[in-house]
C-alpha cells in the first residue's frame, strides 16, 4: 500500500437491509471503532438511501463516514426515484459511489453519465468514488488495462484532486463471485490507474485507489499490502460487522 495515504475501507451494502439491521450493524462497528481509537483505517458505510438516517444515528460521533450508492447529475428536478448529491450531503453523507458496474449494467450508465454524476457530487461537496473495471471477456482478450484506464480518463472530471476524488477498481467478474484476480494482476492495474490519473489530476500520487471484488477477511491482508492499493470497496462482507471489521484491521 502507498504508505503515506491513509487506507479507506468502504462498505457498499447494495440493496440489502432494514432500519433495524442498519442500526445493529452500524452500532456494532461504532463500538469497535470506539475501542480501537485512531489506529484503524478510515471507515465508510454506503447503505441504501432510506437507511442513511438509521446509520447516521447509530455511528454517533465515531469516525465512520456515510456515503450514498449513486446520485443524479442534476441539482434537482423531475427525476422520479432519483436522489441528488445535495440531498445526500444534507442527509450526512461525505461520499457517493458513482459508476458502479451494477449501475452501468442495470441503468445503462456510460462514462459520460458517470463523469457528470462525479462532477455533480464534487459541486455538492461530496467525494465521488468512481468505479471502473473490465468484464471477463475484456480480461481474457488481454484488454483489462486499456479498458480500465480508458474508463478512468472518461469518467473522472478533469482537475480532480486527492481531496475530491477516489477511484475504485472493481473487475466486473470478481464482484460477488468469490473470484479475485492474481495479486500481480491487481498490482498491474492499480499501477496503470496511478499513471493514468496524471491525465485527469494534478494530484495523481495522492488519490486513493480502492480495490473491490470479493474482498474477504482471508484475502484482505495480501490485497491491501500491494503498492497503490489504498483501501477496499467491500460488498457482501460489509454486511457482517465481524468480517468488515477484520478487513478494516487488515488495512492498517
Ligand atoms: P463483493 O465484495 O460482494 O464482491 O462486492 C464488491 C462490490 O461490488 C463493491 O462495490
């Protein structure tokens, strides 16, 4: 891991949970955080929008940030079912995931959409976590690095800084499958992302690059110790306090 960058362990709860579940999970993590003090990674929870309030009250004053899973590119308007970046900010969020492959696939989002959402998030004072990643077909064709760096250059607003952008590399075929790329392959893509960041940010060395895709307690240490892996975006394992906490401990 790039030692100077404080690791971030983010939980993407996707479309799971109830208010009771959210209070319980966030409350357990807050208890662990309070015992751990400062010697732990930065933690971020991204629950479904209706559960933000429950998570917010359960984490209390503990150092656990809140994030949304998506936002609309517009400030406000007639967009039934969507939420704006400003609404997430108002609900206590400091971050928002944009361009997750499930949104790219389920909602037809492309790099231009993701760029507009990331920009809206920055304008509203949120830090967008821009997700990029290749499909299995693209990897097998030897195109992983090209695809991922292409997505990066088109999805990340130009002029982004370490304070207002985070990148998450999530190979589509590794999400929810238990499959993880070889460590060398993760390292290669993260190194390529770091170089390509120079095209969109004057701050490339300081931007945090998270790895996501089947991160579990049993593989977290080896993944998180790679150069240019500055944290993780965790799906399934973020729904269990003990597993998520074990990953957070592996990061520090
Ligand atoms: P899993 O950790 O369940 O593979 O999900 C990864 C992910 O999509 C996080 O955004």
